[in-house]
């Protein structure tokens, strides 16, 4: 076993690898960029080395600096995590050239599986089922258009060197092909430095099922069962679970054997994932192989009781696999939710900002090994893999994922119940997050009944989007309970300092001006002479009793219903959380805000910091509402800016290639 490992990554995966190394007595070295100087992964390791500027190209993608850091600190091995350099064969070769172990597969396996077209040819030779498509080297747009017609629409354009949903576009008709191809190639060259694509038949109502494989340098290879990753947005996973619902033992063995055959075809060593697209009737086709540890590996750990990072370390150190295929068993069911800084209501636009509040369910654990000895030990019911702490900032330089919340249950139903409960008790204030959206997905009829396919989110759109949070009166009760509690804390024994609104004769009325989702709501709190409280909104009235207030926790009786609320205040923003949902409320002085809200027409601004990569309209051009006007790149994804109304482009305010701050005006429209 190694005595010191450098972790060439950041965020939650760096913290995750460090946890296993610490348990095994292996010292760790972190690397960090300017933006990550105070990051959690830096604190999680024994040593840390600065490697460059904030952008990945200035730091985490500069493998020569990472190797220098390993040499300077005496690290014997480098764990690449996932993303960044984890599937870069040049990096793996450079490590070997200086005698540092790369904790991953051989460079030849990375190269063979890294180019999707080449991997398809290898899989065909190995007898692994393939989706009909074009995997050739020719990249002339006319040829690609012709191949798409031959395959038959709808088709899927995929970056040959891609992964993680980047450089991928579904095309439903020939008229859409050229624009989708151009966008796909732009994103591919920006993300991978290679704009080659392949084209495949777009399978209708497909499931995304992947098999975890593991090989060692002694010729052994096993599969650790499957994960269903069908629930996706923008071709990126949202919820993952293991085992796959509805999987029969026969189909599992068939897919596992195909995955092992794929791994053996390239002499695979280490952790890898063979991804299949599966039709509803059970037929499956090889999609790609990820030659690294996957983001969703915790659900496999939960149902097998194995520490996959420990397996990686031992295999990279030359040891044989810890278990044989017949020793591996499935226990229970696990689901992982990716909690991201993004706004689902704005087409999942990534968000940035400070995590003013970051609270997890009290009983959660960070990663721990589930099994210390046979037989299988029950894992933690709630596990959090996070790379951020309260007060940290989500920057525009890296992926928007805040944390992974993993639950385990003896059955899928129990795991679903635990997932809903854990998400309800996850409280995040700062940037937009998808936490409430994840609850709605998990509670949707399709997911609850395991009616899974990659279009689930679109199919359930009516119940997933545009849903209100807590009722207005409950949000108002939370704001009021918090205000009363804060005022009581300021009171002294002096009766003239009392803030409870007591009057010698009659009652008192206090006004709260609240903004929820951009809508102003005047709320009045009436206090009777005997101290009884009433919440008044318009013509409606609710008796209010605040039973207890304990810091952020407030138990209130509103009308005939009792609510247990958690209220977090950050400046004028008050966030109210309950088991039934949450609400973000702006409490403000109505006089100070008088006259605001007359929005300027014709302004188009950047929704987040990023680089402007294309204007799709010119000054003087007539445009219509919804027409694409500009394309930005941020958080490794392309974002299209569309026109809010009909008009004429008056002026372009940036040049292509410019970095734009959040809220920066890109162009102006005129009537």
C-alpha cells in the first residue's frame, strides 16, 4: 500500500478520497487553485500545494504542475478523482514516466475508450451490443447530415471525446441538424479540445443503466452490479439508484458479462463504468465506458458494503481484487441525489453565490466504510458527500454540484421515504438550488412507481415545475415568529423596552411587507389587548399562536394546523423551511422601495458570470420574442440567451470572447 497519495482534484471527490486514505493510514496531498485557497478539500488533506489560477486551464488541467507537486511532496501515487485529468491518457503516461503510480486504468485503456467512435469498433469486435449509428472518422458536415438521414430521425449527436452530457444534442428533424451540429462541436472543442462527433439512433423512452466494473493487474475482473441513472436533465444525471428497479437476475448477469467483456477487451485495470442504453423491453446497447470512478459510486458502495476507493488504492498498488464475483451480493436499495447550485425554473441555469446557510439532516454521516467484516453490516441511512461548508462560495469556475445526498433502505420504498425526509431537512440559503425540485422528482408518480426513462423530467413537467412552495400564510407566520423571537432577545427588565405591542386600551397592528417570487404581499399582524395574535392577508385572517421558539426552530399554530418551521434570516432575506416545503421571502421597507420596479425595456443581461462565445444577431436586425441572440459558456456548459420580446437589435455591448460578469448587459433592443 502507498504511504502518500496526491489527490489531483477538488471538491467532494477530493474529500471523499482523503477520507478513505485517512482510514487506511495513507497521508494525502491536496492541490488547489487561487479560488480554492480556503476550500474544504485543502483542509481535509495533510499537505496542500498551490498550482495556479482559478480557471481549470490554469490549475487542475495543468498536469505538469500536478506531477511537480507530487515529486516535491514525495507522493508515490496520484488519484485523479473524476473530471479534469481523470481520463487523460497523456497524464497517465506522464505519471508513469517519472515513476508515480496513476490510480486508474492503463493509458492504452483510457485511449481506447476515450474516443467514442474507436470504442464502438472495439465493442463490436468483443460482441457487446451497439446502438445503430455512424462512428467513422469523417467529419464533413454534409457526410454527417447524410448519415443522420440514413440512420433515421431522431438522432443523437455526441462528442467523440465527450462525457458528462457535454457536446451532446438530440435532433428530431433534418431542419435542426446543422445548428445542433455547430453547437455540439463548439461545446466539444471548449470542453475536450476535440470537436469530432458521432451520430446514433436516438432510442425512444430509453433507460440509462450502467455497470460498475473492476479489474486488477492479475487478470481478474468483476462487476459490482448496476445503477439506474435514467433521471437526467441536459443529459446529466439527477438521481441515481442501485440496484436498477425491475432488473431480473438473468438480465443482470447478461449485462454484467457484457460489461466485463468490454473491460477485458481493452485490458482494463481499476474502477470503471460501462454505460448502456436500455429499451423498455430489456434490450440494451453499449453507450460508452467511463475509465474512472463515477460520481454515483456511493450507491454501489451502499448496496455492496465495499469501499471502492480502497479497492482503487489496492489495485493500483499491485494487489489482487479483494473479492471474487461469487462473493459479491446486493443488500437493500440506495438512491443518490445530486444537490446542485442551479435554478430548475430557469432551465437549470447554474447559480453562483455564498452558501449563507448549509444544514444537513442531524443524523447524517460523511463517508464511512460500511463493512469491517463479514457478514454485511447495515450502512448509514443518510450519507452526505460534500466539498463545501457553510460560508463557502459557489464560483463560476467549476461544476455547480454542492453535495451528494445518499440514502439506503432495506427496500426501495424505505429508501424513497428516507430520501424525501432527508431532502426536507436539508436547508440551503444563498444561491438557487435544486433541493426542492429533487423532492418533487422523487415524489412524482413516474419515479415512485419506477416508470423510468431519460424523458421522465419532461414527462412529469406539470408537477415538477411552477409549483408553489409553502402557502403564503405559512411563510408569513415563519417571518413573524422569527421577528418576535429576535425582538424578545433584545428586551430587558425595563417595561418601557417591551416590544410585544401591548397597549393600555385596544389592540395593535404591525405591518410586514413581503416579496415572494417577485410579488409584493402586505401582511398585517394584529395583537389583541389580551395578547392574542392574528395574521391578516387581504380579507383572510388566521389566529396565530407561537408555541415555542428555539433559535431557528419555531413551532406555530396557524388557524387549526400546527407547523414546525425552521427560519433562517440573512439580511432582508428570510428562508422558511418545513416538512411540506420551503419559501424564500424578502422582507423590506415598503417606503424605501416605492417607485422601484419600472423595469427598463430592451436590456439583456448575463444570467451568471461567463464567457461570451457567440452573438446570433447583428445591430439593426429585427428579432422576435424567444429568438436566440447570444451564447455564453459558464460552468463548462453553453447557455443560450433569447429575446424577451420583439424588437430591433440596437447595439452589441461586448465582443465575442469577452468575460462577462453576472448582470452584465450584453446587447440592447429597441421597439
